[in-house]
């Protein structure tokens, strides 16, 4: 990848304050990372991974909601927020051998009325 492509890519994805989310203006999508450690009391890594994946997703969803607020989205009731977050897709999910999970959620903002 050339220098120009790297610079263009870096400019397309902008951090949103201290929300932990990034917004891609051209693609109209919001991204957030989540990570969670494995439950040490779980009997094996597979069982630990279930809770870790749920926790990592919740962490990323919280960052997405904060990012939407930063973009000027007026947050309606919790049912609308929950339905919107269900549409977020997992783009990059990594599993540790101990059951830990790291993931990236991507949410399309094309249908939302944002100030930015």
C-alpha cells in the first residue's frame, strides 16, 4: 500500500472524541472495538468464551451508542436503540486460547438522521 493510500485511509476513518468509536464518513458507518477477558472460574475455554464474547459485544455497543450521540443522533427509547444495535455486524473477531475475545462491531448509519 502506497503512502497516498495510507494517508487517504487514515483520513476516511475519524475518531469521535473520547467515545472509543470511529466514523467512516464515506462509507457512512460507525466502528467500535470490544474486548473481554475469559472467566477464570469457567471449566474450560469454550465456556469462558461465551461470557467473554457477550461482554466484549456489550462494551462495543456502548461505544457505538456514545459515538451516535457524538454524531448528533437523538437517542429514542431503549427498544429502538436495541433494534438498531442488533443490526451491527461483527467484522473482526479474535479468540484467545484462554477464552478471551476481541471484536469489532460495524454499524451502518445510512438510515439515521445525523447532524454530521
